[in-house]
């Protein structure tokens, strides 16, 4: 319990330093309240093909890469025609970092990560997306990058259900799960 409270304080301090409302600490953003957020957004076909939808943060859709070699999550801001972080307005940039940081912290604790790889590359898929990959010393690619190291091993339905259940324990107030 002390570890969770300390991590919440760190996250809150980090968010305040960005000048953004706090994630999970009382302030909530609704998609309806944000200019430019549509009820439906267009996900790049490659992301749609290679991932499983998990749900929505206030700004980003959370996806799970369909590769059971690694717990590999992807955040996609629900904004049109954005390929770079600097193309987001300041509030959305802050929200993206807030959601990325909160997700990374939750994944590190929930999946007992040795390291997290966080990156926005976009060389293959230009739609802005943030990779948050749980790395363990015993994973298939350690210590090399995960890209192209091993062929993807799709998840089985039981594995997906276990990941969703694990996430339901840590993603609460500001997260909406998609059915699936």
C-alpha cells in the first residue's frame, strides 16, 4: 500500500510540473469536453490489423499488440491527421505524456517489468502512436529491441482475457474498457 501511495504522489507531482490536470487524482476529462475529439476516429489499418483494442483514456485509445512474446501496449491519440507529438496542441501533448506515464507505471507494477521501452517512432505507421513495452530479462529479445527480432506469436483468447482482467484491476476512473 505504501508503494502505491508513493507512486501516486510521484505521478501527481509529475503531472503538476507539466501544468496538466491530474490523472486519477480527481480531475477527469471527458471526450465530449475536448475540442476535436470525435466519437469515432480512424485507426491506421496496420494498427488495426496488428493489435487488439483494450479501451480509451481521455485522449488515447489503448491497444495491445497481438504478439505474446511481450506485453506490448500502444497508445493512439484520437486526433485526425497527426503524425508527430509537436502537432498536438499543448494540452494534448501534456495529456499524452500524462497517459503514457500513468500507463507505464501501472504496467511496471502489474507485469513486474525489469524495464519499460517507451517510444513514438512511426517509421512504418505514420499515425502518432506511443509504444509502451514491458521488458523482462528473460523475454525473447532481451536485451535487444523487440522490433523484427522474433515473429509475432498471436495471443490465445485465454491469454487476452487474463491481460484484460489484470488491467481492470489497475485502470479505473479515467479509463473506459471496450468490449472484446
